[in-house]
């Protein structure tokens, strides 16, 4: 065999070996790329779930805090005069006159772990039976913390008289279990 044939064969084997090694590395990288692409797609699917963005959560939190503030305001009045004005305005809208208003001393009361200052107010209402019932139905709108605790109705004709005792549940505060002793619990 001639030396140039041996060199050519040796060069062919070396070149084939180099390209074979490069081909092996290419196919190995291609398989790893396919595996990484699958993992990337899985991670993208996890990240793009239908969860509200953080901005929506902040908006919902603000709306919740606004509702909480509104709810707290429905349990707070600046003074007894505010409660009496609420009763008087609601009675006037129902075509009912209030001939007397008696305010009693407030008393604390715990209801389901919440301490309230209960403000009793007794009114004598004059009007038609429909007007008095309309007054009782609509008092919850301007005063959601008001509960009618007693009703004495007389004269079911065109001019009825009703003695109504309202209890306003004011200033709610959560209480610990050990604080509940000694205070009336409902």
C-alpha cells in the first residue's frame, strides 16, 4: 500500500470521527433542548393561571375597607341628638308624628363575642296604622343598628297610637372570653 493511500485513509477516519463526534453532541443538545422546552412550557402554564393580578386584590381590599367603614358608621352616632333626628326624620317620611321621646341610660351588652352599648329610646307615635307600620319597616334603612324591643299599639282606627321602644346597638367591640363575665350576654 502506498503511503499516500494510508494517509488518505487515516485522514478519512479522523474526519469521520470528528464529524461523528460533532453529530453526537448535536443530537444530545437537541434532546436536552426539547426537554428544557417542555419544562419551560410547563412553568409558563403554571405562571399564567387565571389568578387575578395583584392590582385587582388591592382594589378588592380597598372596596372591603370601604364597606367595613360604612358598616362601622352605621353603629356610631355623634350624640343622642343624631339618634333622635334619625327617628324623627323616618317618622316624618312615614307620615307619623312623635308626641314624646324618652331616652334611657345606655347599658353594655355582649352578643356573640361583641360588646355593644345599648341605647334604649322609647317614642310615642301617632298616625294611621299603615303609617306606623311603614315607620317600623323603614327605620332599618337609616338606622340598621336599631331593634324594636317592644310595641304597644292602641286605637286601630284612623288615628292610632303606638308606644315603641327601640334599642340601638352602638360602638361594637370584640371582647375576649374572660371579659364576658359580669356583663349581660344574649
